[in-house]
C-alpha cells in the first residue's frame, strides 16, 4: 500500500519566500504590528515564535533592536531560515538596510561577519544602514557576507510537543489494517485519543520572557487530520470513501475534535512550561470566517473550544496593550476572518499545602 510519510508530507512548498510573502504577507500584518508594540513595551530578552513560517507576523527588527535571544519554531524544514535571509537586508530605493545594524547590543550575536567599523559608540550615535562587510548580491538574500550568529535559533520542531507527529506516524499502520474507510476512521479515533506529547522543545522550563502563537492554533484543526484524509484517499480511492460517507461522517467529527483538542492542550502546556513567571504569550485565533460566494459569516467553533483550554493554563492581561482585544477583520488568502487576540499570563502553580482536603 502506498502512503505518503509524514516527513515528506511536511515538505516546503515550491515557491520563494518573496512569492509567499507577496500572497500571504498582508494577512499577518496586523499580528506583526501588535507583536511589535508589545515587544517595545515588554522589552523581552528571550522570545519564542511558535509556527514562525515565513516570518510574516514576526517583527524581527524590534526583537533585534532589543538584543533578544530569538527562537523560531517551525515544522516545515528550512522555510524560516530562507525567510530570515530574505528579510535580513531591505532594499529601500537603493538604500540597503540590514536589520543586524539595529542591534543595541553586540551585532555579532546575529551575524558573525558583522564588520565592527566604525566603533560601537559612533554606531549608537548614528545608526548605519549596513556594516562595512556588506556585499550586495542579486539573489533574494541581499547580503552575500551574512554568517549566522548565535541567534536567531531555528528549531525544526512541532509546537504541540509532538502530539501531531505521534498520531501522524501511526496513520500508515492504521490504514494497513483497515478493510474499509470507516474502519480506518474508527481506529484513528482511538489512536488520536491516546496521542502523546513526547517531544518537548529543547528549551529550559521557565526560561522565556515572551512567546508568540499567532493563528497557529487555527491550523491544528487541519493538520494532521488532512494528512490522514490524504492517505485514506491513497489507500481506498475517493469513490470508495464517498460511497461510505454516512458511516464516515458518524466518526469524522470525533477524530477532528480529538486531534484539535489534544494539540491545543499540549501547545498550551508547552508554552506554560517555557514561560517565566512574569512572562507573556501573544495568542491569536480565527473566530469568524466568510468565504465567497457566501455573504454570511461562520463561527469557527474551534475558537471557543481553544479558549476554554487556554483559560485552564493562563490568565489574561488586558492592560499592557488594551487595543489587543478588539476583534480585527483580516483579509486572508481565501476569504475574510475576524481574529481574536489575547495577551496571556501564566497561572501561578498551585501552592503545595499540607492542609487536609475539605470534604463537603
Ligand atoms: C498560520 S501560519 C502563521 C504565520 C507564519 N508565522 C508566517 O508568517 O508564515 C502557521 C505556521 O505554523 C506552522 N505550524 C502549524 N502547526 C505547527 C506545528 N504543530 N508545529 C510547528 N509548526 C506548525 C505552519 O507550517 C505555518 O508556517
């Protein structure tokens, strides 16, 4: 039986960062703006961006200006590195502006080839566009002399602590055993209920000041469910699957729910584990959606379900940037969304007490 393995499924699309940004950059401008404002207020020294992708929502210039330790987490191999090289130097009408030069600390933290002339006090007094080692290129990365520094660190990892991959890696076996599509669905429901978070990010507990999770949770509704469907069609064909659609519909909702809820739970646990006690999480999720030709808005039920889980792990900060809670209308690649954004504060761990439990 031919199935597509999980790693091959998560392969980078065949387009350049510039092309991707041209199509989807606008949809994330709102988040980039809010995260930039939060960063200027909170001045985090360590930042983790969950689902960093093409960095459309990541204000790298602000993070670098604040001399932050930056960790960019993405499960599609290589796309965030490519996007970073693309974003490193901007061509503003033939003025080449390198973001490393905006660093207020040691720029070599971000580029080992940073040329240290003129010396730092002068650099602070008059920020340069680029350093003396800048070598223009014609490629999409505009400096030919960039050499990765200690940061940003690119973590090729699953932001659900491995829940998605734990399920996905069992899909081939589930389909191999199933005689009919509905049997595969039924077994997948059981397997998804036991999906485990077995791959935490390689970062210490309580070490991070600021985490971004913008629109990533919305994607937990699609993957790895779509990966399962993709392989189901490879195994049984679309026709056979559609012939059994009533039996499938009876269990498909349970599979999708299990996968979504398990991933949100593991994602929140992982963020709560990483965050310092006074740290903050920027969290956003699609709450309503409208796609042409319909004139009507649909409630994204997952938003309510996700928020219940978020609220079990975090409290809400509505004061640092009050505008954050205003629902924002955003044009996406397909259709329009109303996005809800929150600033989250970790809940204090339950105090250990020797008191006897109260019995009612
Ligand atoms: C909605 S996009 C967020 C925008 C993204 N920062 C950008 O600028 O392209 C979600 C990103 O998260 C990644 N992603 C989704 N689920 C993930 C997971 N479980 N682990 C790691 N990355 C994930 C996707 O591959 C995608 O790049």
